[in-house]
C-alpha cells in the first residue's frame, strides 16, 4: 500500500507551486483544459471548477457561462484572482478557498462540476467525488481530467515506488481506473458517460460522469 497524501503536505506543496505553476504546467495541460471546458459547456451554464488553481482555464469559458472556482491553496487562488481582474472575466461568479472534500455549497447547486488534475492531488479522492456528486444537480455531469495510473506491470510498480517522492510535490502517481469504476458502482445515480485519452504521453484521460434524474 502506497502512502496517502495529507492536507498539510498538499497545502505546502501548492503554496510552493503557485509562482511557477503556469510556466511548468500551462502548455502541458492546455489540451486537457480546452476539452474539459468544452465538455462542461455542453452540459450546462452553472459550473463549479474545483481545484481552479491559478485560473488557467477561466478565460476559456464562454461569457454566457457562470463559473465559480475553488481551491485549497490561497496562493494559487490569489493568482487566479489576478487573472480574473486582468482579463475582466465577468463570467467568473466568484473564487473561494475551499477543500474539495468539504464543499460549502448546498446540494444540487451546479449543472457541472469540473475537476482538472485534482483527483490525484487530494488526500481522499473518493470523499471529493462524493462531494462533487452531492453539489451536482440531477442531469448534470462531473467532468474530470486526470492521470490514470497503471493497475499492474512495470509502470504500475514504478508508480508505487515513486509515490513517497512525488507525494511531497502534492500529488500521487498511482490512481488506477478501477478506483473510478468502483466509486461509480457504489454511488447511486452516477453513471459513466465516457473516458477519452488526452495528452501528454497517453497517461491522462477526460472522464465524464453523469448524475441521473432518478435520485
């Protein structure tokens, strides 16, 4: 069993990432951000982006959308606010420091919950997924971009071996597709819509999970 992340480690790591995050990850994850925004806007206009970080994706949403962004890291969120102010993004309804595992919104508040490169960076991923489902209205979707870990083989062994090192950077290398499938199977009214591979390296996916009306 590989070690799990803890909240303080994540907070400290993303506090350090904040000044250089755009430079390091801006271009690498650009395709994933674009696809996630497009998928979200196919479903609805009231959008929650969890783990909004420095707000790299906020300018990609249409002016007709209403987007609320949350992140556990205040330094990352300060960068997002700078971006909103600089670009005058009137469709951004608000930004708030918030834990993905404890969202301060009523049930069924949003048409879409977007989580880009977040699931592998929270201490308890299934708790975060539970919260996404709770604040999502029936008929809405959770849109996730995430690295999918190997379930076995050499890559799986390497990912488990690297986990103690990369966890200090604020994320985990191992997160098998089976964990998503198991969560979907165990949570009433959630169903898998699609999984689509995205760059880089073929290790990442765009995942869409719908909340049915019979809940």
